[in-house]
């Protein structure tokens, strides 16, 4: 066994190149965990080989092997694992058929010898188990610190039929690969399937798949829909091939010819790569799962189909009943029933609107199942039993501006999106373009490329376009690029423009002509700030003023900074002196949006004035915000669904990326000025909100698109990726580098 300098998690199960569903799962899980946590923690594999007759060219990740029928192998490997100080936890990917003995009971002495914490993932939980199987399962659980199942039904079965304590059971869904919402026709064109209605079934072919019942349902379907094509995708299961060759596949082919379906059913006899599989599923209009095992407690094929926006027609297996709400994400049918399959296909095929809605529902239902989210949940479970490494030591995602560019045209950044597609009719907002200018100007310091400069110019010219003769701004521009007079001027927008322009003026890394033009707009605008009443607008304005003042001293500007900072301080003391009971250390009677910008503005004002009162109020208000927004070591911003009014109850849901970004920036500023470690650690925890450290344990940032979801509700994400949320993540990502 090769030694590792870093702590390891050892995964026990099958592994590619062995062709097996558990092998694929283990590979996907370990890749996802490595992506999030390596090199702080490494994934290593103990691979099971079948019957001692096969050898595999494993990757270096596989450090141990066991012949499934050799009991001595089990005992020897357990001793080797115990001797390794680097292996901190063992995760067993359990399926009864991959371990030796009756119902895989060779695993029991292996577990008995192990002295490391063990988490067992059950891929099958059988209902009404025979006594022998039940005892073996109970013994595995008893020797495990915890067990993972993939559905609530499987967890309930372990509780009620196996007598397992609920506290020992963790529910983590089957993972799926993150696929951008697919355009079916585009995917079909890529596969030369344009103009066809694609039905598909994929996986390792065996008699349990029940594919003959799907084929038998097609004759009347193709008469009504002659452009239907049913694809049976995947190689025959290697164990089936060893026992009976291609008997089952040949039986299916004979049935196709017998029913006159040779032009409507095609077989792709290959063990698919991941990219091939996803391309076929993206092109699939309806996915058919006619499996014959009603006790199937998890299905990778169904999970992957959901993630590619496929409406599902499936037999009512245990897993299908858990993930398919009839008429929402698909339809359930009886086992061995071509008539049911035909009826379900007719219903979906004849109603295009229903088909489209089912696909959309399937896709968004599966977002919590992406491998990123699954990896976070597994790691959280592992860390519960073996304190491996804190999540904060994980890697920062690489900055990806793809979605920002997608939302941006030659005029500005479009404010809303339907999922990831820009909603052009929503028009353009001054706030978004000011923040986009700020983010890109900051990023240009480390990545001085033409494409970033082009974005800066777009956002700058939008701001210039919106400025009125008196210095104020139009806040909203329609998709026709005309001003909407019904949307009034916004003090907050004015403040954000000053903030963005202040950064541009003070940045030597930006082209001189841009800084000069920014100064001209800034100087026309800054005269209007003494009349500002909104505390957040004052805060945004202070940020811009202080940036300029740091670069070039000016007595008049310094007086204005003091005047605005004093206004914030007076508001703070007005609230704290309202009652003798000191439990509300804030500037207003309520907490709403961008709360952290108020103390951040005072921190910046302290930086240029050295007035310690500003620092004192900033730190007290930051401490108050922390007492309200930190829940069990994760950040929970004030929800828009009700906000938080003094003497009332705070809202927890409809949390916004903008508020999280605001908190990251403020805490990083506090750390930079005070060097207090508490601000550094809190900034990291807050940023982790984007990466899944929240009440849903779900990624809010989308690493594939570079966008950010629009909010975090009680039970799910808002799956739109609009400008405000995407830019907010971008600003937080730029800020957090200072403390990582």
C-alpha cells in the first residue's frame, strides 16, 4: 500500500475500469470530493475484484484490492488499513452482490477487525427481508458509525423493518452531473437525430431492465408518431455476458423485427463514456425505465435522466416513487405492462406543453442532487465522525465570467434571467451596471485582458448614458433602450454609481482616459449627496468617496466624508438610546438588505479620517449583525420574506446573494484594518454560504456557468441566475482572496 502525506478517506467497493454501477458511482463521488477538498484530504480506493478471475488496470487512486471470494483477503486488508495513520475513515459502497459469502457476509469479519470509523452507503435496502439477510444488514449497521441511504423511503425501511436508530441514518441523494438546461433540438442535431422524437433507455443491459415491455408498447405509438425513435443505449452487463452471452439482447432484436419496428428501435451496444451518455440524455424527449425490480431503492439511470430534463415513464419501483411525482416529472406504470407504457407515452407525446413542463420540473428537482452538493453532504457526514479537515481549508472556485458575459450585450448587463437564459425584455438596471463596472475594474488589476476592458467600457458607457443634465440618473432602461419614466430615481443607485466611479478614479491600473471620464461624471454627481437620506445610499457614497480620498487628498471631500459618516453615527446612537435595554446595536429599527454596508462605510471613513468613533460604531454594529446572522457556524442572512423589525422575529428565508456578498466585503475590510482573526474566520464562513454552507447544504454558486442562483428559499433555490446575484458572487469572490 502506497503511503500518502495527507489524510485520506478510503472508499471500499468496485471501481473502473470494472464495468459496474457501483464502480461508476464511487468514481463520481470521489472525483467530486477531490474537486472540493483535495489536496487537504485525499480519496483512496480499496477495489473489489470478482471471483479472482479478473484483473483490472486500476488508476493510482486504487491502493488496495480484494478478491471477493477470498476471506483471507478481507482480513489482511483490514489489518493494513488499521496500520495506516493516514486513513481517517472508511466509506463502504454496499451492494449485496459485490461481496463474497451469503448475502455478502464476508464483509462482516472485515468490519469486525477495522478500528477506523466506518460509514456504509447502502445502494439497496430491501423491504420484507428474509431473516438471514436482515441479520447481515443489521450486523453491517452495528459495525458502522453511520449509514447513508439515498431516499427517505430507504431510511424509513431501515428504521421500521430493520430496527435501525434514526440518529444513525443519513439521507444523501444519488449524485448527478451538472448539465446546463439542455436545448433538446440542439442536442439532437449534434447526434444527427434532428426532427425525431427521441425515447431512450440506458444502462448495462440485463433481463431486469424489462426493455421488451417498452418495445412491445411501441407499435401503436409509431403509427401515431412516425418520427419516434427508441434508443436502447449501453453494453450488456459483463456478468450477464459471461453467463449467457448476448441472449437477452438477441431476444430484444428479434422482438423488434417481429413487431416491424426496425426503423424505430436502435441499439447502441457500448459501455458509454460520461460525455456520450449526457449527450444522448440531452437529446432525449422521454426517458423510459421499465425495470422489473420493484424493490430498487436507487437508480443512477433515472437520476441522470432527471438531471438532463427528461420526462420519465417508469415502473413504480421504490426509487421511482420517491423521485417521480406523477404528472409533475413523469408517469408511473405497472410492472410488465406494455399497455400502461403505451398509455403513458401517448399522454406525454400528445401534450407538448405537458412534456416541456415535466422536463423543466425534472431538471430543477435534480439540482440538489448535483455531485457538488452530494460531495458537500458526504464530507459533512464524514467530518461528523472523524474530524478530518475544516471545510474552510477547501479551495476557492476559479473565477468564471462566462455567465456575466452571457448577460451582457453591447449596451449593458441585462437584469434578469430565465434560468441561465437572459431575459431581454426585463431591460437594464443602473444598480447592476454600476456593480458590474466595479467588479470588472477590480478584476482588471489581476487580469488585464481586452475582453475585461471591453466589459468595463460597456458598463461605463451605460452609466454615462443614464446620467441626466443635473447629475442624477435614470435608474431603468427598457429593452428598447428607452428610459422608463415610471421608475423613479434611486438614491441607492446613485450611491452605487459613486462607489463604482470612486474605484475607477482611484485605480492606476485602469486606462487614463477612462479614469478622466469617470472623474467628470463623479464630480457632477457628488454635489447631490448632501441631500441623501437613505442610510444605505450614504454608505455606498462613502465607499466611493473614501477610495478617491485615499488616492488624492482634498479638504472639501474630507469634510463631506465626515459629514456623511457623522450622519450614520447619529442614526446609530438614536436607535441605541431609544430604550434602556441595550440589545439593538443598529442604525435603524429594522434589518433589511445590504446591512453590512453601513459598518463597512464607517470602517472606510475611519481609514481616511482616523476618527476612532467610526471604528467603535462599526465594530459594535458588526458584532450585532453576527449575533443575528450566524446559525450553528454557518451564515444566515436576513430573509426578504419579512426582514427583521425591532422587537419582532427575523425572517430566515428568501436569502439573497447580495446580502452575503455585502457581509463578505465588510468582514474582509474589518480584517484588513484591525487584523483581528475573528473577522477573517467569519468572512470565510460567510463566503461558504455560496458554496453550500447554508441551511439547505446546497451550492448557490454555479461552477459550470459562472452564474449565481437568485436566492435561497426554505426548501429550494431560486434557479434563475440574474445579474444582481451573479455580480454579487463575483464581488464576494474578489474580496475573499484577501483572507484565504
